[in-house]
């Protein structure tokens, strides 16, 4: 370990080490940042959700976007895997289907950065039977 | 540097380790490598999460899933379900005791909602054995800031303005203590960290040292700069092996990093820390006894003044602060006095760590803002009383504190309020009692502890406490008379007024406060020869109801002293002379035929 000789040394060292725990700090208040859930059930994994997820994590990091990428179970859209749910703070969550790395890039560039929705949204009319009952 | 998608934090505090926490870490690592996920998943052993009742705790990052009571066998499932398939392992989630709903995120649990973690900020968050993670959390930046940008007086001013008071029990303003030590002229001064946590049921200092040792080292160095000393000593009891081990690692790492040792941050300031082990005597938490013990003398207090600030270790000016006090320092320097003093009450700023123990649902370590009420602590955070029983009293401040009751539940907790109501903050132990606890026996229990721990130097404490104990013993046997009660109170007050150190000055508190708050219970013992809570063995008898007993013979078979007689299908009888009142028969009886009278 290199010795810290000045306060600047320490600051530099902290910047380098920051990434070790940013994930933990982010997870303390995820509601303040972009949250992406990747559906990672058997259907998702078979369709390449793992690659999508890894790409998302890397690309968001490259662009220095504060985001938390978590995995979740099957959302029920097995026909359109990999599916991801994108939740930008202050807006409604949006579900995208058939998200390969190319689509993921588009979602980051246009939806997350630009704030405009892109093709591939799975219609959000997916209220569950229970919710319907409650409304009645 | 490897970048992980997911961190798995496993509690590595003494409590969770005792429940196979180490095996859980090993098994998780194994399961991660079985799934070839080493490059994506990091398993981290952290300090205490505080929710010891539900330990061992495993927390998943980034989705913040909080798994409770995990066993080593669960490791495989956590990886294959949660990590690989994205499904939470529901049987390991916390269930809200009230609405029976499962809560995945710790932030939504009643236990955590009202907490503000300042002293415990890194406990359960970083790996205490890795200085890199501490640095990433702004570690040692407060020391750097103080050394390069401030004079000692400026730094002391921040601590004074923050309103921080000693967390070990006395509540003396920390900044003022530093200032006094700073003003004493001497070339050699010492910084001492008091880690001799002696209150039964208190474990906040241990948890801080186990979970975030660097914060204490950093604060000690800051203190050294402020008072003008370059030697730090941590007095820690040898009964804390894990805390000692982590401290040793932390000191080594800090030296390698250059934040301990010579010429720190190139400013010419030298500071180093040594460990001193105590044998675990309660009196050594008192600062003059502690210093005597560190010098190799008997752990006995000295008359104050002179205070250690003037003449302490080796006769040199010495600043003694408690672990939790130190843990607050770096954050105060980084965030400013105003930030800190915005939390808490008028005279007690910031937060306090409490160790919840006794008949409470959520046993564990909590950090709450000063001014919170006992009701919030016991019922909202602590989850109420075990087995749905009725709350009776809470002992705050350990053996030196007093019992507070139902009528005190809504007073805001701070140093002065607790003293005004006959108790004290102490180091922050909170032992909760329910309707089944006999308050005379509780007072006797604490006296038993102080009699054992009295160093014997002064007569009021050595002899007086022993006499107090004997009188309480007499009361619990039903042999005391009314006069004894007034002698008990009188003697208690004399011991408080005449003892040499804090131990004797506070040891009668449990007796006096229970006498004040539970006078009827004392009277019942003395006048009627009854123990209302049914705890004092000499004052009770087990009786079998002839109507309810069906003569199943279960009780007579389980009785260890053959005190129960009766034929099959006939009502049984207990011979009260032979009976040792163990209660085994009552536990065994399926017909509720046995009662205490």
C-alpha cells in the first residue's frame, strides 16, 4: 500500500476506491436514481438477459449515470424476453421487451438520457386481477 | 479493479458469528464460485447490523434485501435463487409481527425506520478489516482536514459547538474536556480511549470497534492534535477478542497507510496508538481506575481533582473519551457542528446508541436521535414486550441507572431528563422488564453485581452496598419489617453521598428508584409476605387444585425431589416443605391445575 503523504493523496486514493462501495451507498436510497429491473427467470436467462444486464451496468457506469440495476423474477412476458423495467425518478415505470444490447443502448441514450420513450414498450395494461377487483 | 454487480453483506459481529456467521460467509463464497460468479458477486464480512434478535443477517446489495436468521445451509439457495434467478428467498425474509407481512427492505422495518446512524454509520456497511473501504467512505479525511486546515483551537471549537457530550455515561461536554487538556502545559500528553464496556447487557462499544475500528483511530488522532499529544492508548477488556483482533489489523493498516505514525499528512504531526488490555472489572470504566490499571496498578479510583486532564496516565495530562464519543468525531468534523447540533434536544445533541435487552421482541443495537421517547424505543423500534406480556419497567444506565416505568414512557430521552427522573443515560444499556419481574429481585440482582465489582477502596461502597444487598435479600425472604425499608433508603442515600467514585455514587440507584416507583411491591413483601410477581421463591407456594387435577401423575413423575404424592386418577398434593419451587410440575401439567400462591 502506498503511503498517504498529503491530503491530496488521500483524496486521490478515495476517488480510486469510491467504486468499491458506491453500489452499497446507492442501494441506501435507490428512489433517487434510475432503477432498472432485469427479468432473470429461466425464460429471461435463456434469451440473454444476463448479457443485457451486464451491458446495462457497464454502459450506465461509462456514462456516469447514477442507477441501480437489479434482477427480478419472471414478469410474465416470456414471449418478449429479455424484458426490463425502467424507472426514472418522477415518472412511471416502463417495461421494454426484447431488450438485447443494441436495444439497451437505445433505451439508455433516448429514454434515460433524453427522456423520450422508444419502441418496444410492452403495453402497460397489465393490471393484475387483484388490482382490478380493488378498483371495483 | 474488479467491479461487482452485486454485494452480499454478511454480519461479522460477535453475535452473528456465534450463530455460524463464519460458515455462512464460507458457504456463500463457495456457492458463488460453484456458479462461476466470482467476478460479479462480492461477499463482504461487515460489522454489526444491530438487529441481533434476527441474526445472522445477510443483506443483498443493490436491491437491499434483508435476510434474517440465515443458516450456512441457506447459502446455496440464496445464490441460486436470488442471484441467478432474481427471486427472493421468501422464507428468510423478515415478517412484520403485527400484520404478518413480509418485509424485504430493511428501510421499511419498524426496527430501522426511526434510527439515525451516525456513530454506527459504517457498521454493517463496510468490511472493518479493509481500510480501503473506510477511505472510500471519507475515512481519514476529517483527520487530514484538521491537520492541514485548522489549528487545534479551531477544531476544538467545532466539537464544542456541536454540543457532543461524553457517551460513556457522565455526559461531560467533549469539546470542553479537550479544551481543558489542551490548556494544560506539558510536553507529553495522552489520548485514552475507554473501551472497558462494563454494563451488563451493553455492547455498543464492542460493536463499533468490531464494525468500524478506523473511525475510533481517526478520532483519537484528531484528539491528539487538538490537545497536543502524540500517544494514544485504547483500554479494552480482554473479553473482547474479536474487537481486539480487528483493532490490531486496523492499527497495522493505518500505520502502513501513513495516517498513524510519524509526520502524518506531511504536517510534522506524530501520533500512534497502542492497546492496553483490561481484565474486565466494572470499576475500570471509571477514568482514574482505568488509568491506574493501565499503569499496572490495582484498578482503584483516585480522589478527583486532580482530573486526568491535568494529571492522568504517568502523571501527565490525559484525555479520556469513550468509544462511541470518538466514533462521532470524524463525522462532526466533516459535516460541521451545525449539522450535528440540529439533531437532538436543547442540551443533548446528536444521537445515542442503545443496546436493547431483556423482555423485548427486537433485542439489538439501535442508534436514535436524542429526545426520542422510551415508548418509541421500546414499542416502535423494539417491537414491544415478548409474548404479548405487559410492560413493567426499563432499567437504563445499567447497574448505575434506575428503573423507569409506564409513567415515564413519554419523556424525551436525554442526559438531563433521565437524571431528573432518577435514572441516567449511562453507556446506553436498556433492560426491559415485564409483569413477571419482581422489582425487589431486580434491585437485588444489580446490587449483587456492584457488590462483586466494588474495588473496596472506600468504606461506603465496600461495606454499604453489601449491607444494602443483605437487606434486599431479607425482603425477598419475607423476613424484613417496615423499619428496614426506611433504613434501606437512608443507607442508599448515604452511599450515594459519600462514595469515592462513580461506582458507589450510583450503585444505590436501582434500589432507590424501584422503591420510589414500586413502593407497593416492597410493602407487599414486607407487610403481607407476598411477592406480587411470583418470583421470590421463599414467598410462594405451589398448590395443586383438587378440582382441576385429574390424577394423570405427570407432575409427580417430573418432580426432582419427590414432593408430589397422590394415586392415579386422584387429586395430587404437593408437600411444601420438601418442594424446592423449581416449577417443573407447573410446566408439565396439561390441565393448568398447578398455581403459585
